[in-house]
C-alpha cells in the first residue's frame, strides 16, 4: 500500500512539473487552459483561422 | 488555401477508415501551435486506400514528395506496395501513415484512439496519452514543444477532473 501511494505521489509530482516545464519553455499555459474548455470543433475552427493568417502573411512576404 | 475541416469531411463522407494522429491530433487536444498538414494513420488495405483516393479525387491529389508531383493514381496492385502516402490537395496537405512509432500498426493505433464529435462528424483521434507516447518515440527536437504542451494539457485536465467546479479567480 505504502508503495502504491509513493508511486501516486511521484506521478502527481511529475505531472505538477509538466506545468512548470511548459512555463519554463515559454509556453502560455493560460492559452492551453482556455483551449481545453472549448469544444473540439471550436479548437479546430480557431486553428483554421490561425493557419489562414499564417498563409496570408507568407503570401504577402513573397509579393 | 488549406481547409482541414473540409478535408476531414471528405474522408468521413468517403467511408475512409482513419485516425487523426501527429500535430493535428495535438490541436484537437488543445495545443496552441499551427500545423501545416494533417497526419492520419489509416488502414492500408487496397479497399480503404481506393476509398481515400475516391474521396480526394475532386481535390487533385498529388504525391508531394515526388519531384514531378505525380498525380495520385492508385490501383489495387500498387496499393499493396505502400507504407505511407504524402499528399498535397487543393485544400491542404495530408500525410497517410500505415503505422505509428511507439504504438504500432493501424489496428493498435485505432485501439489507442477516441471518438470525437466535430459538428456533424464523428472522427477518431489518437488519445492524449498515446499521442504523447508517439511523439516521444520519435525523439525529434522539433516535437519538444508539442510534448511540453501535451503534458501540460494532461495535467490541466487532471486538475479539472479533481476540481470540476473550482470558481474562477
């Protein structure tokens, strides 16, 4: 039992580190947090908007 | 201009058996980066690949890795020689893979997938844990940020499950 608790605690601490590791890398975790509250369809729709913007900027650069 | 929703709609309408994997699966799970293509793992049986070809037919699919961008023209015989297909279409790039590092063949990938509702479609996408596993198996420096985002998302989701009605600060 003790061993199993230890394992859980270790896993939890590893997961806690996941947030800090993302922040340390420069990832805006609040944006991830906002995103996971959205539906799958909304995440895909917003990605499409971002992709369209990237395409437009790329084309403008080559004009 | 790419339109990933329309590309996926075509595959679903065409009865193609596939699972969304790679960077776009990360987007489905909440990653904030922008990806230029859709990666799918699919059943590489001739019947399924011919359905895929039919589903994309009006989008002028070509093999984007060939110098002359050869038109996609699969036959039952040529399907049997394929392991991956790297395509470009009028509405975006589509990479079709027969297996995924760290997970295995299509059957195993499908077992590691979840069904998601996107408007009127039901799609199979790789589950978060399996996606992290597959990205780690590739050991590519360019996946580092994706893995960090996915692991942070896993943590945020587990916190949300533990405190489902936490008031906003």
